[in-house]
C-alpha cells in the first residue's frame, strides 16, 4: 500500500490563491487591447502611431496614392469605421465624404476629432485669370492642407494626444512623453530645412494645385501661380497661355506637381518653357522615401531646393 502524504492546509491554499491571482492578471493584460483608430489620410496615421505606439491599432482610409479631395470610400472603409473607437480627420472641407461615411457606419459612440481646430488658416484666393467657379474652394474659404506646415502639425498632435489620453487614461503619461519626443524631432527637422532654404537666391515656383501655401509660408518659398485651382478641372487655353507667358517673362525655374495628380499639364508647360517639373507628394507613402511625415516633409522641401538650385 502507498503511504498517504499529508500536506498542511494553509500552504496549499496559498498556492491556489497565487495561481488564481496570476491567471487573473494574465487575463487582464490580454484583455487590454489597443484602441481601434480610423484616420482619413496617411499623415494622421503616422502621427497617431507616433503618439499611441503599441496602444493603438490605426487604419488609414487613404493609402497615399489617392486624391484626398475626390476619394470615394470603399465597403471596407465602412467596416473599419464601424469597428473604430475614434476617427481623426483634418476637416476644413478636405474630406467631404467623411460625414456620409460616418452616418452610414451607424456607430453613435464613435468619437470624431477634427485635428485642424485652432490652427491659423490661410484663405484661398483665386488666380487673376480664373473665375470664382474655377477656384479650388469657394472664395474666402480656408485652405485645408494645414499639415504641410510642421507648426500646424504640433496642434494636430495635441488633439490626437488629448483624445487618446481620454480614451486610455492608464497610458496618458506615455502618450504625452511620445508627444514631447516627436515634437523635438519635428522642430529639429524644421530648423534644418529652414537653414537649407535660406541659402536659396530664388525661391519662386508654380504650383500644380493649391496644396503648398502652408509649406511655402513656413519655409519662405514664393508661389507665383497655380495651374489647377480646383480638383478634377483643367485650365482653359487662355489660362495656359497666360501661365506660359508668365513663366517665360519672369524666368520661373520650377513647376511643383504631385504624384496624386495627372502630369499632362505640367509637362506641357515645361515643354513650352524652360521650367523644370518636380514631383512631390502631399501624403506620406506617395513616393519612395516618404513613408512617414518627417520623411515626406524632408523630401518635399529638399526636392524643391535641389530643383531651384539646378534649374
């Protein structure tokens, strides 16, 4: 017969309680899932991931190759919004398709945050040879491309940080630390790029469409004309001839276009003049080497600088 081994009751109870507490702790840790975030454009995806880190799961509706003004949401976008806790948008009429998407998703608890709130805005103004109906936005409306200015991005970061902190107070300190670290990187890059632009003797260029006023104002570039003042339209023959004459007369060296737009008109202007077309992007991921906002900002400014120097 086997000998019966007697173990004291209290040590057994203690061992059982420790195992139970360990299991409960593991369950709590595994249930603390990241915040589901949907953003309209890749800029906001990068900024949200910089702040949220492992505490967020971010889906961008646009990938970087589409035109943010004329984008048409897909069925998968509806599903993503329906599953999200918060949606970050730029606002200012940039994403005219967002309100119907949110409505169709039918998520009354979804938090929608407009990240451009509080940013000093630049008012659009029509070109001398365009009518108000040709303009990119209605005359007197604000240009929505605020993220092209790194100073504006600081405000956008603030809205993202505060929103995530409200949704996940346990990680609020982490979010604010990430905010501070990223802001320092952004300021260092802004200073380096400003120093580089300041060495240019000629900072003038023709823009393909009104995406660049904020960047131009921050870094001291001079936009002398805009080809396409409204998405989806093309300038008239009279407007094209006026642009060609201006480029020739004023010796404009550079036409700044975007990968998201057709290159037919900029190519035509370059062929008729001595100006050089440089392809930029308003969205991270639009071109190789622009995967993050910092990469995109560096790429756009330096491409303009190199084009102006070599023309």
